[in-house]
């Protein structure tokens, strides 16, 4: 008598059967794999962090990157600046906010008496460049989130500045205009978060530089007051 496998093979169903079984196994194990990855990243120390990001293939953004862009700065910084994702120059250098936008950010930091790497850390929501500088997909941001969460846990900043709408709406998990999010300190897990414009936007909209300066002054006042939002 023919076995079940032989019957299925005769009907041309073996591959389908096996694929379905494999897919069911994959679905069952997926949450475990995701949890394993999150737990591994949550335990990373600084010495292993950049190499781990560099080896990451969790989302499609790894395919087009020249260099991953984990972040740069003082690992004990009080100020954490978070942008959306690396652009072409960041991708080439492996460092966030370089080029013209980066110089503007450095100038803004200098006006506050701060400098890149001194009490300041700069990171992005996604660590690899989205092709054509498009906005990262929600799934890509989600895939990269464990790295940002680990940076937050290691740095333990006293204040976060979200640079641009995409970073702000991602971090605050809201769908809102940047105008409606500016002008007050938001709560990011007990850390005050101030929203301002992305330096690349400011290069194209110079009059809004004054608003960005107001935002940074608000951020400085918030930090000086030691505000913790409820
Ligand atoms: Fe990994 Fe983040 Fe790069 Fe995606 S963007 S491949 S999750 S490091």
C-alpha cells in the first residue's frame, strides 16, 4: 500500500504540504526569534553595539547601505538628539548629521554652549539609509527600535530633542504636524522630549531657524529646571 507521502507525491502535493508545515513552524517560532533578538540587543554593551548594528540584516534597509550609522557622541550625555535616518553623506561616513545639515546642527549646539560628543549624543530612528532618502517605513522603524531603546537605556539622557516630524511622530507615537508638537515638553517614558525642525529642513526654510532656536531654548530651560514630565 502506498504511504501518505507517496500518495501526496503522486498528487503533486508533497512540496505544498511540506511548505505549509514549514510555514506553520515558522509562524510558531517567529515571536520567539523576535523576543530573542530584542533580549540580545537589550543586553548589548557599548563595545559591541556598533558591530552589532553593522551586522544587522533585520530589515530591507541593510541592502542599500554603504555603512550603518549607529550614532555618535558622549555615552553619558544629558542631551540626546534623534533624527529620522541617515542620508547619503551619513551613509558614506557612518556618522549621523554630517554635511551641510550636520554643520547647521553643530552650529546650533555651539550656540547652546554644547558640542557634538560633549554631553551630547546624536542618533537616528533607523540606523541604515532609506533608499533615495525616503521616509523609513513603520516596519523598518519597528525593526530598528531595539537599538534605539538600548541607546536610551545606556545613555539615560535627561532630555531628548526630536529633529523633524518623522522622528517626533515616531517617538511620540502620534500623527500630528510638527507645528502642533512644538512649544512644550512631551513625556517620553519620564524623559522630557522637545520637538524641533530637522536641520535639513531649516537649510531650505531659513526663516524657521528662529523657531528652532526657540525650541532649543525651551529644551535648555527644561533641562535646567530638571523637569520630569508625568
Ligand atoms: Fe537593522 Fe536597523 Fe539597519 Fe534595519 S535599519 S538593517 S533594523 S540596523
